[in-house]
């Protein structure tokens, strides 16, 4: 929990903890829960709720002032969606003092990239091309993910839709594009050599 109660929510029924609480040396705490959508007026869906307390970053767009990390994430989510980059739908964002809470609609049916690439019926070439073009568009727009890897890229097996998740470290920075890609290759070992070459060609074209 990020405090005795989530931000402006009051008492709620127990929710499923989906990620072990993370702490920082400064005392900050971050947790992620999964709740029924009915609690948010969205029947038939599930909602991921990120709760944080004393969990700050210092983004340049705020003059390097201490800012809740979730505030940076919700800003990135809205900016990426405006660019046509698929990301989870923001259900709500609340902030009170040092506490912040971000509710996101579950990406229904999405599986991590490496799992999608391992499916026998997947169009591997088509998936590589779509992914390379999306990341190229993202970087061309001046944004980086900051934690790019197969675990943060969900693919819908039904239609091949790609969705980027966990944008807490996302920021506007052309200087960090190379680092973003280097991390992607370190954390995405599901590509053959020919697929990596195809990715790099499509990425370079999209970047131009």
C-alpha cells in the first residue's frame, strides 16, 4: 500500500496485488493492484491501479521540481496516444500531496512480445515490421520509453495489435534513443538474425 488509504478513494475491498511493493532509499513506496472494472464504472473490464507515496522524479518540463512519478507516466500516456502509439487507456489519475494513484484499463488478451513471437500461428515478419515502425515513430517524435523490452510490449494474438505499457520512465529525449534501443535488444531475445536486420531497416526508415 502507498499509505493508509489510496488517494481520495475511501475504504475499498481487498484488491489483488499483482506486483510486489517497491521501495526507495528515500522512503518512497509503489504498489500495483488489479481491481474489477465495476468499481470504476466499467463493467466487464479489469483495472490496474498503481499507488505511490513519496515516489518522485524531477522532470525538466517542470523545472526539475519534485513530481510524482505517476504524473510523468500519465503525461506520457496521453502524449503517446495523441501520436497514435497504442498504450493503455487512462481511467483516472488522482494526486494528493505526496500520494498519487493511476488507474489504467487492462489490455485485454495482450501477451508479452516474446510469448507472442513464440506462438506457432504468429506472423513473425508482420509483427517485426509493425513493431519497428511504431518504435521508429516514437523516437522520431522525440520520446523514449526508458525501460523498453519484451515485457513492456504486449501483443494481441487475435489481431496482432501492439501496446506499450509501464511508461513510468518515459521522457522526451532524442539523446536517449540509442540507449532505448540498446535496452530493447538486451531484453528482447526472441528475434532471429534476419528478423533483427529487418527490424533495423524498418526502424531506420520510420525514423527518417
